[in-house]
C-alpha cells in the first residue's frame, strides 16, 4: 500500500518510513500539517498516518478538512494524548483508528493492514506492472515484453519504488530516503548513475521509453 506519514518529529518519521518500506509499503512523508493536507488532498494514498499535534495545522483539522471534501482515505491518528475523551474526539473528527504513543511498530502495522482490508486494498502485492514492464516481488525478476531483464539489487529496489509510484513524479529526495535510506543529500551523482543504468536496461531496444526524466522535478515511470 502507499502510505502518507504526517509527522513533525524527524526521528519518529524516519523510524516509521523505514519500517513501512521494510514491510513492503511505499511511504511518503510530510513534516507539518499544511504540506500533509496538500498531499492528502491528491488522494493517491491508501492509508494516512496523522500525528495529532502538528505545526501549522493540527491532525484533527486535517481529518475534518478531508472528510468535508469527501475524501474517505482511511486515517490512523497517532497521539500522546491517550485519554478516552481524546480518542473519542479523534474518531468523531473522522479518524478511522487511534493509536496512543508510545506504541510498537508491530501494532501500528497491524492497524494499517486492518484499515487496508476494510477499505478493500490488498496489503501484499506480488507483481507490479507498467505497460509491458513487469516486476515480480516473489521471484525478484523483471521482464519487459516477455524478455528477462537482469538487475542488480539496488537497481531492482529503484525500479520497484518507481513502479509503485507509476504515473507520478518521484523526486530525488524521495529516492534518497526510500531507495538509499539517506535523510540528507550526499552531494553525489549516485541517483543519476543508477537511473542511467536502469534506463539502459529497461528502455534500450524497445519502441516506447518508460523511464522519464521530468526536468527540475524528478523521474517517473509511465503508467500506460
């Protein structure tokens, strides 16, 4: 599933993003309420994890705004406020579940997977496809037009992230955090080198290029 984490605590967000990625999910992050709401309004996520106390716009205001606009994406509210009255406020604001801090990642994962099942989203994908490009997560294999394409582990991880976000622009920051687990810019051309190698493998010899560079924004795998 694609999960949006709206959390202002950088360490907590990093821990969440890492755990979600290791569990097979794609995670995006917003560090304040305003940017989180803007991302949530795009309606491209399967689950929203929203911290209760956020700068610029609090978590309950985010949920109320989404519900007022008819956006029904399931929301798990995280909060240090564990009193029953606070949980009731969170649920009445439109939240689907409420988890008090501190919490275990195993419980959080079980909660979001439960929300995913209730909303009809599959929690475990085994194959990803974009046009005639297919990626099998079980066999760790990639084919295009039936032709096997051998990839190195990092290239596979890069392609997996791009394909999970097919049709959407993926920024360099998103790649650094989700493919290389960097939470800073190492000021190297590591992304450019891997994108170039990946493009040569999945596009060379085929009529339609799938891996696109969006100037000034990032990269995108064509969805259709």
